[in-house]
C-alpha cells in the first residue's frame, strides 16, 4: 500500500476488489448502491481514512471502514488490508446468507430475463383464469 491520504471512491472500490472494473464501480455509485458516511456521492468524491462505506453488491450489503489506499489493483490479500468490515455489518450479511440458504427470494428465483415466452404466457393466462 502506498502513502496516499485520499483517493477517488470509484478507484478505491476497484482497488479493494469490490468491483471488477472502475466503470462498474462508477455505475454502482451513480445508482446509489454505494454510500459514503451514509450519503449518496459522485464517483469522483475522495475517500479518506476511517470513512464508512455501505456497499450493495447483489443481495449482500457490506459495511466497511477505510483503512488504506492502493493506486493499483493487487491480489486479494492486499485488497483486504485496505478496509475492515464492521462487526454488525458482517453479522447482518451472514444472517441474510443463512436465510437465503433456506428459502430463495421469489424475485431472484426467476431464471429467465425479460418478457415471458409464449409458453410461459399461456401458463400465466391459464393460471389467472383468462
């Protein structure tokens, strides 16, 4: 890790391996899936040491504190040294993972995307009584 005192939020998320590319990190920030100290921000906002981030990735919510910076994306071990996950956030994320093991969220269960196929449409109409 380098001697940086602050870093762009999108670059930090990419270097900390929360997102595979910086453009994915930027998109998540713009959609409000990443909050800095409880507030929506722009991708260019600087992150400082001990800032609190809330990161929504799929069904998981990570609550982390910034501990360091790195100008390049490195191995996972190095990336994990850039943040510490809060205890309540970790417990909540693990509890949600346990719930997902027992019962799948109906909206996440749908395997097809977009409009229903002709066959699915017929089944829906039959089910609804049309």
